[in-house]
């Protein structure tokens, strides 16, 4: 696998409290540092791992995570930045069509819905968990992405965050994020292998 070396743009005025978001293929979560410790936010039922699942119901209602039906849209991250030639005409039984150079899913009662729009619903839900917990919203965040994401997929992730009202300070490769955490425990001269075993890909550094 060839990893993409991409330099993230500097973000001016990146002061203040920032959150960390893992927008995963199967599950997502949000966290931040509090008093030197990592706090992972939980939903009303005490669950911190939120299924990356979105259900579009009647009358415009959107359900995300554990509240979404089993037949809902899953693994939408796999379509981020993809074209119709990459995906084909169907994704998990849902019709797919070309849309502005990318793809859109044909959702019953809603019509063409892009992966960016669907991912934004997951981010909005994570935002609501934070607001319910501490009374404030996520204004800025570092978001992890797969190391193999190209510029198009990374821009799609940023666009999803923007739709959710979140400023992305930086996109951080998932294995790099893990290495930053465990790197503090490595002694001088030691070699550490970090791997990210995801639903679809295995990445290591």
C-alpha cells in the first residue's frame, strides 16, 4: 500500500480548547483533555463508542448511532472522495449515482444524498453528545483520517465537519494519532510498531 504524504495547512488563531474526533468507518467517538486526562464523552446511556450509522426517517427525522435502525446507512466513510467508477451503481443495496464528480446515494423520501452530508450527521450527533454533557458545542477539533486518504477524501472530511459547524484544526492520520499517544511510553533506543486494524484496511508505521 502506498501512503499519501500530505502536509496539512496551518490554521491561524488555533488557540482555545479543541476536541479530538475519531470519525470511524464502523464507530466514532469524541474526546478532549481535561485536567491532564483524556475524557471520552458518553451518550445518555453511558456509551462512548457510537456506531457510524445514519437513518433517514419520515418527516425529515434523522437518527444516528444506536438509535438508527439495523438497515440504515453504514460505513459511509468508504465513499468519501470516491467517484462513480470507484463505487459502482450500488452501495449496501442503496442505489448510487454520479454527483458533481463524486457520488450520491438515492435515499427513499429524500433523494440524492452525498457521503459528506451523511458524515456530517454523525459529526452533528457527536456534537450533541458534547453539548448534553458540558453545555457547550464543539467549535474546533482535530479529526483523524486513514493514512491512505487522498486530497479529495480529506477535503470531503473537512466539508462534512464544516456542515456540522466544526472547524477542523488539523486532519491527523489514524496510526500517527496512536503513535503520538504510545510514543511517550517508549524508552530511548526502543523500536515500536504501530498498526491500525480497521474494518477494511490495515495500516502500520
